[in-house]
C-alpha cells in the first residue's frame, strides 16, 4: 500500500515535467530527422528561399501538413522533398515535432 502511494505521488510530481520532455524530444527529433537541413536550425532560415519558414507555426497546422505529406494527400509545392523523409517519422514523432516547431521564435 505504501509503495503504491509513493508511486502515485511520484507520478503526480512528474506531470509538470512532461511538457518539457516533449519539447526536448521535439528538439532532438528536429535534428535527428534532418528537419534543420532544409528549414534551418532555427526554423526560419531555410536552405532555399522556396522552402517554408516553419518557426512559430501553429502546431495543429504543422502536424496536419506532415500527415498529409506522408499520406500523399498533399503533393504540391516542395512536398516531394519531404515525402522521402516522412516515411521515417512516426505519428508520435510528428506530434512532438509540431509542438516543438510551434515553440520556436518566428
């Protein structure tokens, strides 16, 4: 009983840290999945002027764009460049990336 109570308290105390962990994972994924190669390490200095500046983008919008590119629903503009990468990104990773991009200063 005492162990269960201790675990429950530890979980409650860890909840505020959860948002930070997701942001950290997004930052790591931004590097690991090579997002910074095209969009710039700050999300606003893209490799080519035709690539979008994504820093500060709405998280829900960014997530939907990644999902649409991965599924093929979006196949316009420069989406072909991302199509080759998106098969390596899970839905959970896309959500973490979208949340991270939203926190970047525009």
